[in-house]
């Protein structure tokens, strides 16, 4: 009898069955399991070290294309050997990939792995075994026949753990000794390879296949390793190709495409640290990520536009100090990892400015010798300076720029040559230590010797510059300007332009206006040399009135008063000349005095002109003393203001040629002239030429060596 409880139980069972069916139907399909679980064993050639791609990486990439989804690498570890710190555990592969599992170990051999392989096969459930052991055995431990015996035991242990496992055994490649330039273990690897063929023929069965990978085929230990033993990227590609050929015999992947081609080591160096020091820089880096045995250092001096250059050998360790650098220079550095014979790619560039001892500013710069086209400069040595930069400029109103000597000098005495004769120049010196500089020190303005051509010449002053004395009869020209003013004959071949601003009757207060008129002439030719001459002061002290008094009456009693006026003119002239120098700092300024107006000891007889009769010897001597006094005051003011003075030059040239000379034919100065009156006591045409000679001589004397 079916009870109610039984019916309820049956209903529950039916519901649970329905639920289980529903869950099963909604579950996703299980992922396909790769048919080939490949366990790779070996030594350092197989494990690789930090910074390596490994041949495992290259084999995996090929199988991903020739046996996609059908292969899985299995193993008991995934690491590389850290050759910088000499420990296992590095994950610094040159390129990432997902199939890092393996059971190779740095320094491994058959003798060490006997008894281990069974557990490795069991734990990984591998059904394909790739064996790349034997290098250390043949090099250090066992003979080829002994190595084959150990291989036999090794394979038997793997088969015991996984009956039916397929096996690819790689030949052992030889080595290269870079120091002796010879190959090593070549005989051993050849014998081992021959024994391998015999071994494979004896142990290969349909149920448990054994294939030999001909890794010696195409192998060149010198070209295919980074240290003579361990494969570089090209060596990795060759080994991977030969292993893939062995796997293809098992139906795993294909022989092609051939990947045994040149492969670069495209591993970039890490960004270095750079600490700038005094004329040095210390670079630091870590070699762990690249596994590099050293770093090539490239550097360049940015300031000079230098191209990158490389230090001769890679630096070992984790840093390097580069010294004997240019103080204050900005350097760029980059490093390239070196792994034995392999070379990686550049790090990012790092820039630093190095320091150094700061040069002290030179206290003074002097012109020790001045020539016509050269100036010898001298200065005191600067602490910490290794050289000195020199510059010059021609001081014209055109504002010529500084011209630098293109290289530093090491001496403290230097001749600057090939500069303009008769121009004003300024120089400067900058102590330096490579790219660290002190401050500029400037020389006073220095005029080279000689008379420059193409001058712009503006004569200023009173009637003795305006040419009064050459006024034609029956005329009364503006400013009493004569027809033959002496400035137009003074060194005329050197002038580019002569534009006189002088005016008869002018006193010192009129010169400011004349100066501003002169500036208009200068502004029209701003880069040409400039010359200003001037006669002034005679009207300020009332010299014309004094001579008039001497003609009419005895004037000797006026000497003291006139002398006081002359002496009182000194500050006025100094101020005026200083103004002129300030306004025209780079012009030649020559101020000049006056001649002996009436010849002392000259004519004065009954039949001589009235002037010569009336002005007595004592008066003539007095007038000459006052001229000498005025010329001396002019010279003193000129010296104080930094301009040139003719001194007594005009008086000297005119000696014996004043009015009332021994005979009328030697007079260069008019006596009393009634037509026109202004010519009285002023130079005639001969006197104008005398003035030109006096000023020309003074200029030449001041400017010659």
C-alpha cells in the first residue's frame, strides 16, 4: 500500500532529480585539455638566467602557431637563475610568456637528477619529456659512455612513473673558451651524439617513443652563446628549432617554419641614477632585471653639442664614477646592458649638471700696452679659473656689439689685435672653469693709437674757430664767420664731414647749444669716429676789451684784474669740458688756446701802423703773459675733465707772427682793421693755416705711439 508519507517522499525525489538535471544542463562545457603535456628538464642552458628569453620561450611561441591549443608546458618551477646575486628565483625574463613551467636547474646533471625525474613526471602528469641534460656531465663528471648509462637509468625512471611517455633527448652542444679562442668538449659531444643514435635505435618503440634532437646541427658556440656556454638569443632560436623538429617527429607541431635565424638581445637597461659631483658624476644601476655582466656607458656634453660617445669597456658592478668632467657642464648619460658578448638596448637618457670650484671674479682689467691696431691686456689670476674668456667692442654711438674671442686663454696677459686704429674700445674678461664662470670685469675705455679716417668733425667755439679774420671787406656775416676757417684745412683728408658750429663772440655758456647742434651731425653717421675741437674763454675774460684799452691807454694796470678773471674761469671750463666728455664719451675732443696776439719785441716805430705804435712793449708782454695764463687754465680744465688740450701749441706756432711782427709780411694776425672791424686782432688766412697746423700737430702727438 502506498502511504501518504511514501507519496511525499517520491515527490521530493522527483523534484531533486529535476533540479539536478536543470543544473547539469546549465553548466558550461569543460575546457579542452591539451593533448601534450610537455615536461622540459635540463641545466642552465635550459633554465636560463635573468635577462634571457630562453629557448623554452622561443619553442613555446612556435608551438603556439604550429600546434595551437594542443600543447601545455608543465614542470616543478617557473624561474630563471639570478646570475647577479647567484640565487634561483628570478622572474626577469626578457619577454613575458605564459608557459614558464619547467624542471631545469642551473648546474644540473644526470647524476643529480637520478631519483628525481620520477617524481617530476608524476607530479606534473607529463606525457612528453624533453631532456636537455649532459653538458655538465661531459664537461666535469662522466665520460660519454657513462653519461649514456645515466641517461638510460633516467629514462627508465621516467617510463616507470608514466608508462608510454614520449621522450625527446637533445644532443649536447660544445663550448667556446674566449680566453684561449678554442672550442671545448667537442670530442665528448661528438661521441655522446653517436651513442645517442644507438641508444634511440635500441629504446624507441611504438608505445614509448624516443627521438633525438640534433641541436649540434648549425651550432657555433662562439656565435651562439653570450659567454661561451649559455645561448644568446640566436643560440636560443637554434636550439628551439631543433627541439621542435624532434617534437614534430612525435606529431607535435611541424618542422617549419624555421626559426633558427639571427635574434637580437633587445633587453633595455634600467634608468640609471646619476649623482652630480665636483667635476664628476656617479652613475648607479641594478643589473638584476637584465642579468647583465656589465653596463656600457654613453655620455655627451650638451653644452658643446657633442655627440654621444662610449666609454671603452663596460663597467662591472652596480655603478661607475665618471670624472675629469667639465665644471658646470650639463651631461647626458645612457647605459646599455652587456651580457657577456651580447649587448642590449639603451636606457632612458638622464641629464645632470656637474659642479666644480667656482672661479673668482678678476678685480681689475688694464690695458698694459696700446698700439695702433692692438691692445695688450693684463689682469690678476683668478682662483679656481682654468681659462679666461675675452671680449671687445668698439665704443661708437652705433652701439657695436661685443665680439668674443672664440676660445679661452690661459695666460693673464693677452694681446687683442686687428682692431680699428684711432677708435675707442672697451674690453672685458671672464674667468672660467669649463662652464662655471666668475663675473665679467670691464676695462676702462681705451683709445687705440693713430688717426682714424672718415671722421665726422664738428668745430665749436668763438671767433678764433669761426674764421673771423677772413671776413671780406664791406660784409657783416652771421656769427662773424670768415671765408677760410682753419678747421676746414685741419687734416682735411681724414674727414668724412666737417660741420662747424663756432660763432664769433661766443662765451662758455653758448657751447651747450653748439654741442646739441653738433650731435645732429654725429647722429647722421653714428658708427663713424668723431672729432670735436674748440677755442673758448677769450670772450669770458674780456680779452678784446683789454686789447682795445691797450690801443687807447696804458693797460698794464689791468693785468691783475684780468689774471683773476682767467683763474676764476677754471671751474667753468672744467664743468663745460666734463659735460662735453659726458655727452660724447667716445669722441676725440681737443680744446685749445690762443696765440701771442701782438708780437713781443715787434714793430712799433713812427712809420708803423698806429696799433703797433700805441701798444707798448710792456703792454705786449703783459698780453702775452695773460695768453699763457689762459692757455694754462684751459689745459688744467681739460686734464681734469678727461679731454685733450693743445696747451701752448697755438702760441708756439704763432711766435713771431702776431700783429706788429718785425715786418708786416710775417703778420698772421690783423692789427686794427677798420674794414671790416671784426677782423681786428684775429688770424688772417696765414693765421688760419697756423691754427690748423697747431691743432693738427697736437692731435698727431696725442695719438701716435
